[in-house]
């Protein structure tokens, strides 16, 4: 079997540019400065940058990097594609240290690349979860170091609320601040769930009032050891619990530490891989191509991500 990473676009920068251009510009080059699609020519000459074009409408040069997560990066495009493939294909993620060693870039560069790629993983999908009466599981979890087991220590951990649409397989997670209550949880569910959806949760009180806003609300009582409703195996929240299991193994085993200011990007990473997983017919190459389609309009500067994670 031939390795997927043996493809030309992972090793040759010109092939990498061609690969990216074919996916970002399926109908030909588009000037990121004026939006023009006519009177665009590829620049020639030995000293010309790889992938450089000139728009003769606004008279400005550009490459496919402009307006994407690749902009202003000096990293070769084929290394970007390798990094994207590795992050998209690693179920629990891949550390900046590992990317640094694998790609031969500095640790700082690997860290920054990772965050730009996570930015591209942010969902642009439309459509409400559970539309047409589908089941949506919702739950919350805590992530981070407690420094103890007291209620105060747990309260100081990062809080996450996740929703899983069973029919489409989509996942969406939100960093949560404040106290869990129906007033704080309600708006999060409302942003994601269709009114005719069926809500599935555990016995937490903050879902009881919120659940009445949907076509049905079923619960299981984890405190009493109930994980699947006896007599109706569709009533459970095991799917979202499984998502949390993958997320926590990745955060504790791979990333180990994540600053609160970066958590939303790590959540986008795990949401992306879960939504585009093999169980829904998406292989590693297709997942990397879906990620590549999300790079436009997601530029992230180093100053924005300054800090450690």
C-alpha cells in the first residue's frame, strides 16, 4: 500500500500550490484584492514567487495564500499540507512538539501553524441540529487542572457545553462561562437546535425548563446508574459522552495544557474531526480537503494567538 503522504503535493511546493489552487479556485484564479476573475495572468520569470499572479484590473499581484490562514507565512505550502493532513487525521490530535520534529520547523512555527489550522476547522455549516424531529444530545463537562477536588476547585475549571446531532453526526462545542442554569444554557441550545428537535440529556436540572421548548425532551439518570432507558434504547446521551471521552484523552494525553484563551480553537478541532469522521464515510484525504476548503477568510496573526498552549 502506498502512503498517502507520498503524493507530490506533500513534497513539491509547485505541486502543493496547484493542489490548493484547484480547491480554493475551482473555476480559476480570483483576485483577493478586487474580486476580479478576468484579465488575470500567472507571473513568469526565474525570480518570481511560486504561485504568483497579477490582476490587470486592479494592477496588484497575489497568490492563493492571500486572505487565508497561509497569508504572510514563510512556511512552504507542501509543509502546510502535511501539517493539515496530520492534524485532520489524528483522532486525538498531534502536539506542536511532534509537528516540530516531523516537519522540521521550529517549535514556535509548529505551534502557530497548529492554531491557524484549528481556526480553519471552525464550522461554517448551516442548518439547525435536529431539524425534522431528529435527536440532539447535549451535555457539559469540565476541563483543566482542578488543584483539588473541592467544589470551588471544580468551579474554577474550564466549562464546555457540547451538542451532537445523531442524524447528521455533527458536533458543536462552546466554552461556557458562569454558572449552569436554564437561563445560561437556553441561549446556547437555541443557537444550534431546531424547535422540532428531540433533546436528549442527563438528569441535570438546568435542562428541565429548556427542554420544554423542543418537541420532546428525554432524560436518563446517571446518578442512579441509568445510561440507556429500559424499553427504549434510543433514549440515552452516550454519543456526547463518547465525544467527551475522545476530547479529554486528547487534551490530557496529547496537548496536556491549554490556556483558557485558546480552548475554543481546540474544541473546533475536535468538533471538526468528529463531524467528518470515518463512520460517516469521510476518509483522511477527504477530511484534509474539507479542512483546506475552510482556510479562506480565517487569517490569524501571531499577536492574536500570543501566549502558550
